[in-house]
C-alpha cells in the first residue's frame, strides 16, 4: 500500500500519551493505530448491507442444497443484493 496523503491531527497530551501506550503494546506506531481505527470504523462494508444479505439468506424457504451449492449461490447473488437500495 502506497501512503501518499497526509493528515495532521491535534490531540490532548493525555489522549496522545494513551494512544502511544496502546500502539506500543501492539507493536505498532500511533499512525498505524489511527489508520486501522479509521479503516475499521468508516471504511468497512456497511453493516446495513451485510444485514440485508443475511436476512435474504434466512428468509429463503427452499432447501439450498449442499454447502458447495450454497457458496455458489452466494457468489452469484450477493453483489446484486448489496447494491439494492
């Protein structure tokens, strides 16, 4: 991953010290800790879309068949479900 955009954040010294402790305990930098937090909170797939997909699967009254058949059906249909408003 090529990091090319810079953001400047200002923290209260106590908050930054706590972030340093957390980062150190995980063996990473404060910047990496913040990037991971932003990714997991804002950039992961929308939970509502995941919920719709699960509800669709649960609502089906037919027998899906074997696990291989289920995986194939999910592969064919999940993208369309996630794009549905």
